[in-house]
């Protein structure tokens, strides 16, 4: 069955530091998608990225970048020059192959201090 | 903005009371979902719908029922609320072209409903 592990429960950094959030997944599917979501203190869930397992190129969007490595089943998320507004809980997710649900990791709480 | 609204946003109710949460979308997406979020459990799927009157159970469906009589509305009902159903409830839609959809597509979430069952 699909499984997503986010081993870092909480991370605290000082503004302008770079920070990497780890995501390790398990799946028997040969093709699949991976997702990252952000949940700021206000509580809403914000979609960040969807990646296809065929595409192992790193993705960069402003200060955000994602490193997908199929060989290690990892899909890590890096924030460069972190800002206080990046403080949130970040979730990695993988579609279940047996049902319509998204399998979420437990999340990593990132605190960026001024 | 995926055009998803949830109502009510906050609700306090008593054990044994029926409760209905509403999810409304404005863009005719086929797939809609109800999740609950709890500390230590993360997000778990309750029910989902893949069309009008087409619904199916998720991983934590006991004690919940759903209905979808119109494309734009997906209702979640707690027939007799219990304290274990105190949670934050999120509705989501799956955006895809045409009639496609499902969990391989991006799910966009509504703002959430905080439910407290006393």
C-alpha cells in the first residue's frame, strides 16, 4: 500500500536560511504523481506542486524547489532564503492506487523566526 | 482560487444531534471529496463523489453519509454526532479537463469547517 513518510516533525530556522523538507514514499505503481501542500496558521490547505514520476527533473518556482529522486523514492522540498511567511505545516502526498484518496504524510511544521 | 466554499465554517453541537456540512463549487468539477484532519492522524478521506448521485466510501466513513444531488453541492451528514467526530473537515475538488478527474489529478481544498461536538 502507498505510504508517505515525513520524518521531520518540526523544523525551526532563522529568516534567510535555506531549509529542506524531506518526503519519502512507498508505492508499487510504476507511474504515479506526487504532491506538496502548505497549511499556514490560518488553516487552509494550499496546493504547491504536482509531479509525474516520469519527470525527474528538478522543479524551481521562485524560492521553492523540489528534488525528485526515483531511485531513493524521495521528493524533497527546499525553500531558499526562508521568510517568516513560509511558516506553515507542509504535507507531501501520493494518490492511493486502490481508492480515490490521497495518502498524506503526517506533515512537517516549519517555523521561520525573524 | 478553485471556487470552493464550505458552510458553516464553525459549528458547535451536542452529542446525538444531526449535523450537515455543505461544500459548494462553482466550476462543475466531477470529483469532490470530504476529508477530516486530526492531530496525529493527518488528513483522512471520509467519502468522495465522482458525479451526481455517485458516491463511495473512504477510509473513515463510519458515522457519516453523503449526498450529491447537484454537481455543485456535496453534503456531508453526521447522523448522530459523537465527540470523536470533533475535527476540522475539508472539502476538496479534483480539477481535470473534461470528465477526467480522480486522485491522480490535483485536489484543491476548501477553507475547512471546524466542528466541535460536546
